[in-house]
C-alpha cells in the first residue's frame, strides 16, 4: 500500500480535496484512503474521462494528413519518454544522465498524462517486488483484465506517490514539482498543439488543418492511444505471449506489443533481468527504445547503458560462460 498516513476526512472535505487534486495531486495526502478494498473514484477521474471523451471531437474537426502525422509523431516521441525514461531510467536506473537531461525527459514524460515520474516509477518498482502476487496493484491474475489495464490507477488507494520507494529521485525538487502538479505539462502540451494548428492554418493553409483539429488529433487522440498502449504492458503482457524464462510471474514476450510500445513487449525478458536497459535480448527482438538510447549515448547525453550479460541471457553461470 501507499506510505501515506491516512486520516478520515468528512464528506465535505473529501469532495473538496478530490477537486483540488485535479490541480495539485499531493493535496491532503494524509486524507487519502490507502486501505480497504480499492474502487474507482469517479469524481477524481473526471479529467481522465474527459480526455477520452474529447476524442469524439474528431466528428466535428475532421481529419487531415498533417494532423494524423503529428499525432503519430507525438505518440512515438512521448512513448520513448515513458519507456526509456519513466521506465528504464526512473524506475530501474539502467543508465545514467545529467540532471538537466533527467528533467527534460521528466517534462516530456509528464506530457503523456500518466502522472508524474515519481508516482509512475514508485508504483512500478513495487510491481516488480510483488509481480502477480496479491500485493501487485495491477495483476490481471488477481484483478482481471480491466482492473490491470486501467482500473487500478482510478482508485484513491493508488493515487498517492510511493515516495519511500523512489527516495533516490524524490530528493530533486523539480521532480517533486512535476509530480505534484502533474496536470500542468499536459495542459501546456494541449495549448501548444492548438497553437501549432492555428499557425499552420494562417501560414500554411494548403495543409488543410487548424487549431481545433490539431488539438483533437495531436493531443487528445495521441494521448489516449499512448495511455492504452502503455497500459497493455500491465494487462496483455501478463496474459498473451511466450515465456522464455521462469520468472515466477505471468510476464510474457509479445512481438506486437513490443512494436506498439517501442520495445516494452519483451516483458518476460525484462522481468527476468530488469537491470538491463535492453529488453529485446536478441537482435531479432525489436527494441526501438534501446536503439534511441544508444543514439543518445553516442551524442553524450546518456552513459553507462546496461546490456544483458550473455551468460544471464543464456541462463548459465559465469563459470559456464567462461568455459565456452
């Protein structure tokens, strides 16, 4: 459970604090319910529901090739921020970087509307500790598909950040700010997309796009696709695919999910050796996130990228590997 000490709020306090948490996720942490049976907090989830509902705006704004292209590009760039940084860096520290680069990708990851880096990584670290046990907050084995896919993070039980489990990064005030005010960056991104559409409408009208269209496609549709793409690793990657390694849980390798998530679909590999930056252990296991990080290493932006040792990959001891 969360490391927040819980006090019982009155009904009025609960409604008021729930509203405030749309803007300040850490408001009244001591009043958040962190025990009992987890269930969806509908009022707190209104912004998430609204993001999905806004996709219906495509009925009125229509489609253009430039809007779709921007949506796909923004999906890929932000998926890299989630997989390479929220996951492989903040959650597992599988490479090193500068504080400035760390912050830049925390901001980019924040634009994904998947909460802040401390919340995301703290819960993911706990997932690895308790994978597919009753203590795993998003195991399809115990909670079913819908709960593992999205339901778990709609419960107030899992709203607070697990700061004790992410203390190595929680010491940075800029990361704490992004985590606390996690609605700020997605809001800026949405306005940015609208502004891009307006600029293209004025200066490149032949492209056939505008502010509302770019907002719907470039931000809302791209963001919803990104959320569900990421969530497949909690749900589908623990149900469908192959298991190369006996990890004691249901993690599986899935080629299709690896394409959707730029390499995260090699989930059984990852659960077997989470210290590796590379999750596609063999050359034919496409891991676009890893390739992107290698380019950043070549540019000097990151270093100490960790690969999986051959003896680990082949399930041998060091002595057996050296004897070959």
